[in-house]
C-alpha cells in the first residue's frame, strides 16, 4: 500500500509541476480509490487452473519427450529462480522498465499510447507486464474499450493480491513465443534446445523480442520480421548468423513406448509436470541402434521385429526399454510395446526349476539326470533337436535345455513348486496351476519381458525378488523367494565354463555371461535372457500379430544378438563381474565328485570334477551306477567278496545301456553271480514305462468291450528277463524294453513286473467302459 501511495503522490506532484489541471490529480485520487476496491475482489492465482506440458527425462535429466497440453500448447512450467538474473533484468528493461514501481498500470505509458494513436503517430504499447499477465492468465480480449478496462482492473487486482515475483513467474510461463509455444522455458527448449539458465545473451535477446508480436516474430532464420527486429537491438560485434534456431519438428521423441506409457499414467493418476525416469539415454540409443542394424541384416529371413530390456539389477532400475524395432512402422505394429505383452517364454523359466531343485536338495550341479523318452501322465515331451542324450549332469541338462530332466525335476518340487514361486514373484497367471500342469516348464504359460527380467534379477540379487523401477523411487527390501546359495549356484550353472563367451570390457579385464535361451512352441518367440556384470538383458524376437517363422529360435536368432549387445555394453563402460566369486557369507563349498555320475564317493572313479555343494542341503545319495563288486577268476561275481578281486563296475539301466549301444559306446554288462549264490541281489528294480502312470484307459465297444494294452518296462544292468503279473496271474515274459500285449475288461488292476533277481515294481491300472 505504501508503494502505491508514494507512486500516486509523486505522479500528482509531477503533473502540478507541469501546471496541468487539478482534475488530473483528482483522477489519480480516484485511481487510488479503485485500488482500494481491488482488495474486495478475490482473484484466482494466475497459474491456478493452467495446464502445463508433461516433460519426461532420463536419469540424467535429458529430455525424452515434451507433451502437448490439453489445449494443444507447448507450455513448460518454470520457477522464476530458473531464470538468470541478467536475462530477467534485460527482459524487464525491454518490456516494462517501471515494473518494480508501478501498481500494475503505468498511467503515463497508457496516456502516451492513447495520445500517439489520436495524433495518428506510431502505435506505442502501453501495457505493463502485469497487464499482459492478466490478459494471458484470464483469457481477456483487450482490443476493445471494455476489454481494456477489464484488463486494467485485473492488473490492479493482481498487484494487490500477489507479489511481483509471482506475477513475473506467471508471465514467463504464459508469454507467447510463436505458434503453439508458450512460456520462456518452452521457448528456450524448443528454439535452442537449452534450459533458460543455459541461454546466451544473444539467445535471450532473441527470445525477448517475440512476445510483443509472436505471430510476425516467430523465431526462425527464415523469418525476415524476426531477423529485422533482432538486428535493431543487437550491440556491436554480435552476429545474427551465429544463432542456431530449431523448431517444434526438432523436439526429442525418444524412448517412445515408455514415454507413451507414462503419459497414459498421467491421465489415470492425475496431473504431473516433470517425470525423471531411470532410463539412461546413452544405453537406450545404443540398444535401439544395434536392434535396427540387426533387423536390417536379417529382414530377408523374415525377422522384422524385436524388443529389448536392460535392467541394472543392483538397483532394479530399467536403463533401456525398447518396445519394438520401429515405433512408427505400421507393418510390424510398432506402437505395441512388446515388453508389456504376454508371450510364451519357451525354456527361459528352466533356471528357476533348477534353483528350486538346488534349494530343496534334489540336485547339485553334477547330479546325474536321465534324458530319455518318458511319459508324464500322458504327456510325452521331446527335446528341441528331437533327440535324447541319455545320462547328463544337471549343469549340462540346464545349459543344453533338455526337456525331460527339467520336467522330471519340476514334478518333484513342492513348497514351493514352480507355479507358486512365479506367483510370489508377481507373475500374473491367467489360469490355475492345474490348467498349465507340467507344460509350465516348457513355456505353457505366458509372461512378459518385464516379468522375465525381474526373475533373472532375482537370481543376481541373492534370491530376493524386487519390482522393476522406471522412476527414481525406493524399491524397498523385496521378498526373499530363493536361498542365496541356490541363486548363486544356478547362475554358475548358466555360465560357460570354457570361457568362450567371456567379454572383454572397457579398461581391460573380462566379464562372464550367464544366460539362457528360449523358443516358444510353433516358432513364434525367440528369447535370450542373461546377466552381464551389473545388468540383466532380455532379448525377444517375434511378431506382434503372432505369425510364426521357423527361424524364430532362441539359440539361432536371439542369442547371437544378445552377445552383440553384451559386447557393445562391455566396450561402452567398464563392467564388474559381481558373480566371479561367491558372495560373502554364502554357505557353499566346492567338492570333487565323479564326472560321469556326480557321486560324492570319489574312490569309485578316477575321472573327477569339482562342483558346488550346499552342505546340509545337497543330496549325498549315490546314483547306483558305480558299484564295487568282487570278481572270481572264472568271471563271476563272488558270493563272498573275499573270494574274488575287488573292482568297480558300471551298472547302467537297460534303457541307458541301449542308448549307449546306439551311440556306438559299448558298456560291458556286469558279470552274473556264482551259481552257488542264494541271496537277494542289490540293484535297481524294473521301471514300468507302459501303461503310463496317472492315465485312465477306456474299453472300446469296437473291440468287444475290452481294452488292448501294451506292457513294457526297463531294468537294471545285467537283467535279461522280466515277468509280468496282472492281479496275481502270470501273463508273460519280455526282455527289458520289450512289449507284451494284453486285453483287459473294465475294472481296476494291479500290475507287477519282476526281474530274474526278484526285484519288483507295481502299478495300479484303471479301465473304464465307454458306455
């Protein structure tokens, strides 16, 4: 109030000194009364209901996207403190040099403007910054006398109710800068790709010209009106040609899928103006460029689309998110974000099965597993290469993605099984556990790239699951779903122990890669997921319209590109291998085991290998393959061990022995016992392979109301004959792997098979009528 009163008194004194009429003094006194009235009128804040552009930045503050407001404007919010002092002073001196003294209206400037117009002279502006702010903030039409009066009144109200700083801040956020650009922050970013603090003096002077006539003076090196006005105010030595001016068409459009997702969240979660993401623009652009080149090289083979996700697993921050090969390509449905789409993961979930098996004491890395034809409740899985390898270590079974060993392990898991583990890791299943069954192991349930990335990051984070971060928020402690020991050993099983896939990294040294490929049924998805230093990288190739391609194989398409990206990352920054040594406090140790069987009793073998072992958890039970026997001079197993020479013999079950035979590997069967022996002999009982466990059979009317079944079983090494009994009645004899056909009426039957060493197996069979 004191400022206003002093201003009016000084104005009256000046008029009297010029011998003007006392009526004008009365006019100013009336103006003072008007000022008092403005205190009774409540005016909303000039920026209270203004919509501002949403700005999305990477983790370093680099702008990824500036969105239009609801009224189709580029209007970025900027605090007054963001404007350099010298720039602020220059703009005020150019627009309204009496700003800090007048009460919102400069009477002298208004009278001068009116007088100039009445005398037919050059039109002179009379609006103060406060008046311009009132017009911009409240949408006034001021080219009429009532409109101008309203502008003057609201300017006085602004000055009465808000500070000069608040008025200036509103002006610099609303001032027009040509086209649909409003506010100094938007103008600086759009025309010079800078923040207001970074503007040079020349750039600031160029922008301060625009609000007076934003239509004619829109910044452009091709706009003569703008260039002419700029030359008039430049001091000596400054050159217009040195300016580099951009346009709206040059605005960044980066990481489009994630930016689009965040902009949609704005509508759901309410307004926001600036969002700092976890993306690293350098990594984002590196992955996008690599994907574009790889797609171009393989387009002739029908590979047109892919997606990538790079996660910094220590912080769970997503550093790159590439949703498609080309956001603008309609033929590949490029605007679909494939990182969010549910797809079949193929074999990429298998490491979690082995992690659970390690945790539950079912295996250690060298435990012997059987990759042989086998039925699981009527499900007869095959491997991708349509072959079976016979006995394989758990490490080899995982690395080579063998299906039967993985399903056999998954069937034994409990508390939790694979389904329960994935549920706890926030995988959104569409169906129940019973719906998926054992097919879940081979990709029978769909997951997203983001869910896969969080699962692999869980392994690197000592078995603790945490959500992915796309913004700089605290992730919390997470949920422990696996023991650190099981997580570490699983990752070690995914590592290439030959070193053939180690990466040379910036600054020297190497880093190992732990990875797994996956191919969906029908060749619709090719995956590779893995851990590279501090990163989890997930690669996917496929088609958003679900078209199949026989080349969409994880090991053929996704894996080579995965390693291209991994090497590019290693060259771009020094990577540290956090998994080169066991984590501190980890309860694991390396022990020697037999290479061929994984047995801990190394006295049974000469070929040994070291493997990780979890004391008190990992299995210690022998495989039963390597056995000590005593052989007599006649070549029999001695009834009394002291009567022969002790040796170690391999006892391979009949189905594995047959696989060795087909591979050209001769395994000598164990010698028979001496005829005088009368004792129960050790070894493995027969294993029934048909009829299949868990199936119900039906008797067909076309076969007289009976069911025709095939009986078959495998046996231990040295067994030559198997005898079959149905409900206690002898039905025939077969060799191991041979078949016996029987016909049975509807009912419940008890099958028993016995080898010549009196070892037996039983199975209950149910046959129903089709009536």
